[in-house]
C-alpha cells in the first residue's frame, strides 16, 4: 500500500467544527475554505469581494459545507454582526483563519501614508478585530490561524507589506500567550511566493527573480498551503501554540532577498 493510500485525503477529522475564514472569495482563502469543508467543517467564508457567480452557499464539499458572508475585516461593526449571527445560529466558533490580506509594493522612500494605513488596517487590525469579536465564542481547544508571510522572517523591499507582516507575527505571538491560558491555540503560517490574484500586481521581474531563488524551482499554489491550515485547525495540532510554519519551497532557507530587490528596483531619478 502506498503512503498516499494509507493516509486518505479526506478523513473527516474536522467533522462538526465551525470555522470562519476571511478573504475566502478567491485564491488561497478559497482553497483553504474548500479544504476545511472537505474534512467535515462548516466553513463561514467571508470576503469584502464578491464571490463567484455560482456561489458556494450551502454547497457540499465532500463532507462539510461552505456558507458565504460579506465582511470587511477592517470594520469592527461588521465583525460584531458576524459574531452575533454565529452566536444565534451555532452558539460557538471552533476556529478562525485570518487569511485576508493586501499586497503593498511601494518602496522607500516613496511609501504613501494612504497605502501604509490601508495595509496595516487589513493585514494587522483585521486579525485583531477578528480575534476580539470571535474569541468570546471559542471554547478550550479552539484554534486561530494567522496567515502571515515570509516577509515577516526577513527584510523585503515592500516596506508597508513587510512591516505589516512583522506586526502580524508579533500579534500572533502575543495572542498565543494571552489566549493559551483559555485553551485557545494561535499559530502563524508564513507562505512564500504563492500564485494567487495578489500576484497580479507584481511585475514580471519580481516573479522571475523570486522563482529563481526558490530551491524547489517553482511558485507555490494555494493547495500547497491549505493542508497546513487544516492541520492547525484540527485536534492533531493540539500542542501547537505560537508556532510559525514557513511554507516557501526553501526560499528563506538561504539569503535571497537582496537579489530580488536589485532585480526589481525602479530606475533612480536622472542625474
């Protein structure tokens, strides 16, 4: 029997769990929602963007269901409304996946305050508001997964994005300390270069330079990240708290980002 046959893809290990995923309309968040539902969870997929026209509300994914709800993660009232709905419909939440994020590619010294504030609002304040709203509905054994970035383990040229992901990393560590006493686990995933709609704003020079630095020789895909989200939501990770799991094909296993920054640096002002 092969290793794959010995470990079935869908085991139902999340059966009965209620999981909220932000930024789930497309890309990595959509893949995470499908993977969680395939393992038996009821997934509340949220996004400020429109979901596909076909929709996934009450659509079965192997063993669970995905229900779509509109949510702007920077809106505290929106989070409160979601918490009230969850309290009335289910009485609890078993996991929160803070996946929503924005890319910000402005470089020093040309970072605008508007982009700086927007990046922190979505990438840092959003997860904070989510934890504040949903932790009261979480029992011991619940899980929070913050989707961070390899930008939080090294220096990247995109100043606002990098700073926001370092801040989310710190928030995750602080939350793991504070919420661990309540039996709630908080862990961070650090994806590397992943082929999602967020990459659409990256220049070809960036993608080419970055892939050249990945030892596995390719860009990642959302399916490379989703299984780890499933694991951290499951009871199999019961002693994981404050962990930072890098999934980047080996990109940060060596010093690489100066080469990427040099390859993508815009031309300086004349003379």
